[in-house]
C-alpha cells in the first residue's frame, strides 16, 4: 500500500514538555498512520540560563520510546527561523509539516492532510496560519530559507511570504483543515518572557528599518504596507542542492 512521504518538524522548549509536547507527539504517533512519516524535534534552549538537565533526560527518554523520532537540541536560545530551517534541512522528505508545540491534532487530521499532499507539491499554510504549515523543500531552496538574521521570534513568516510571492508571482496558498486546535499557554519564566520581548523587538527593527523600506511601488504580501527590499538576502545552506543531486551516488 502506497503511503505519502512527509516529514514532521516540531519546535519546542522545556516549559511545554508535559503540557504540550507529550500530548502532541502522542497525537502524531496515534493518528499519522496514513503517512510514511518521520518526526524531527528541534528543542530550543533557555534565554540566559543553564539548560535544564532533568528536562534533557526526560525529553530524550520520551523520544526514544517512539520510532522514527529524531531530536536536535540547542543548549541556549535560538531564532525560530533557525529552528525551522534546521528541522527542514534535516528532514529527508520534500514535504515537511512544521508545527508549533501548542497544538492538538484530531484523529482525521492526517487523513485529510494526506489528500492535500497528494493534490499539490508546494508550500501551503494550514487554516491561514504559520503555526502549522507545509514547507515544500525544493521551493525553500529556490526562494531561500527562513532568514536567520531574525535572531528572535516574529516576522520570519512575513519575510518568507514576501520573497515567495516575488519569486512565484503568487501568494502562499492556505488550506482549510479541521482537526487541529491551538492550545493557549502562558507557560514561561520571567527571563524567558523578557528575552522573547527583546528578540521580537530585534526582529521588527531588522525587518522594518534594515531589510525593507516602505515604497509606493513596492510589494505588500503579508506586510502592512508596500515595501521594497534594501538589504540583500544571504545564501543559507548553499550546499543543500549539491547534496540532493549527489547523495544517490554515494
């Protein structure tokens, strides 16, 4: 029986282990049967504090209890753009479902996703959100990966959507899928919250004052105004194409 190949990337951190990550991974293991899948877990570190070694042991032990689940762990805080990129680059399949950890997935989610994956080979948002989206790896190589100069959280989706629409002259599609629920959470420590605020401001400043500028002749996409790009993109993961073209010759 043919099963659609799809990698799944989850970004997570310590304060969401029991409340969010464990039930989400259990949802995937229980319901992802229609897919030939793997799960890449990118585990973020804390903001200016030591990595919790008890958490490290907990999450590695939990992951080890499930087949086809692979962790990538960062000792200190990393950009969401980097977390997404590392997960996508690590994934072995072209279609990559990228998930925040504050989600629950219903029994039919993967059945419905399977139909969408078989009807399109491209990047698409789910229910209009980058909290859950499918990245099509060949498109990321052409457009450029998420900009890792965005050192915090925020703006990485709008920046990528702008470059995508300029490249392909169309916006990223959105597919409506039931059976996915966002879980509200205020789980964070004061240091983490302060760090997120600082990093979000950094990202906004980089996008609004360095990479783009308002322009009547510019392009809008997901931004609030028409903008033109004034800071060129850097080539990230430059050897990914070489790897994809030559790995079969090893």
